[in-house]
C-alpha cells in the first residue's frame, strides 16, 4: 500500500481539524487572545502543508497509474519511450513527496518555539578553556544576530585575560529552541595558545547547556521550597553594585539547585533573572527524567542532547569542525565561529528526523 493511502485515516482527521481551525483563526474572540491565536495559526499552517503534500502525492500516484496503463496499451516505439520517461519521472517525484510527507507527519516538539537560556562554562584547560568559552558565546551571539534574535546576558564571570569562566544568557525569537537545542554538550577545542612558545596544540573543553525558557504556566514553584539569600555583589559594576546587597542566591531545597545573579544593580531585577534561570533548569530536569523513563521503556532515545558527552571538536590548525554525533566534518572553522552554524544544525536535524522516522516505522 502506498504511503498516501496508508495514512488516509490520519489525513481525514487532520482535514476535519483544519476546518475547525479555519473558524478559530477568524474568530474575533480568539484573535483578541494573541498567544492562542498565534498557536492556532501555526497549527493551521502545519496541517495545510501536510494536506497539500498529501494531495500532490495522491494526484501523482493517479497520473502514474494512468501512464502505466497507456504504456501497456501502446504499440508506438516513440510513445513508449516518452511514457517510460514519464513513469520514471513520476516515480522519483512520488519518492520525494513520500519522504516530505513522512517528515511533516513527525509530531512537533512543543518546545521548539520557546525562547532559551544558554549556559556556557569553561571545563578542562584553565585559561584556554575560558577563552574558548568566550569564543563560543560570541559565536552564538553572532548566530542570533544573523537570525534576528535578541540576546540578554543574565550572568557572567569574566577572567583577566578576556575569557569567561561562565556566562548565562537568554535568546528570544522565532524557532530559537528548534535550532539551538542541538548545541547542548561538551565542546572540545584544539589549538596553540598565544602563551605557548613551543607551538604545541592544547586541548580544552567547554560545556554548553541549552534550556527551553520556562514560563510560570509551565512550572509552578512552591515559595516554601525556596531559600533566598542576598549579599554584596563582587566584580565589575561600579561602587553601587559593590556596596549594596543587590546580589541574589536562590536555592531550590527539594533538588538542591542553586542559582546566583549579581549582574544587575537592582536586587529585584537580579531576583527575577535568577528565578527565570531556576525555573528553566527545573523544567529541563523534569524533561530529562521523562526522557530517561521513555528510554527505559523503548530501549532507545532520540535527540536527548546528553551534556555529559563530547559532541563537537574545533581544530584550529586544520580549520576543521567535527560533530561526533553524526560524523560530519567541515573545513571552515573561521566561518562557523562567526555564527554560520546553519549547515551543522540542518545536518543534525535531518539525522534526528531519520531516527524518529525509523523508530516510528519499527513501532
């Protein structure tokens, strides 16, 4: 049975839902609730794409049946050659449409449209790791700029050499988590440090965590579960920051998670920023526990973004970047560090889709 006919029942359900959405997106009461309206618009566009591809697939299959019937009946050599070419062309088109339909039918990740909080921390390698952490922050900032996204630094810990021991920042815009979710993990750098007189290559590591930003409706935190401490901020910021208790430390007692924020002069602002980070970390922890449970049940897991394993190597002497999850190597490190990471993201997304499709096929 062809894919078009195999998913016919599912398509009919989508067609009914499409008609419901037509009414919803034009309802003034829904339009007045902008968040809900945008959600319905997105669902409407997704189903519309599926119905269009399914319709093209059905029509092409019917054309193929007709061409094959004519080919069996014809006795003219020229017409036979023309019909054979038509049949071959339509078979290729059907394969492409089926692949497109399969990918469109993959259930969307509800988190894909969320804004994110990114945490970058230097790992093994001392000052060189901190310098590379700053390089990665710049790479993501440039990528955000290219995509028209907005970045806001929530917390940072700079070094005297211009590196970053840690930086936490939010990224907001369209499809942020959908792109950046593949960046979670250990990033390894291989290069000759400026301080290395012998020209030896050093290896350092930096960890990246990409957390979908949690809103209050996503996760309710009991105030009694929080211990909130204030203290005098240290580091850059001027006399006001250093003399007042503007820094905030929030401890989530049930999990032991601790978040600090001292970048802002206002204690109220630091507290709000710290709560934003804490809420996102808790949501991420819950999602990981859910994924681990699913993994135990089906003995496989797709796209978990395990941050405990090395995911990518940046080799400066060879101008090379290798993503170890999919075995992809690109010899344009300079461009990637300038924020041009779309090729990596597209390849990772295609690999994840292939794994999901395989798991759907095997049940």
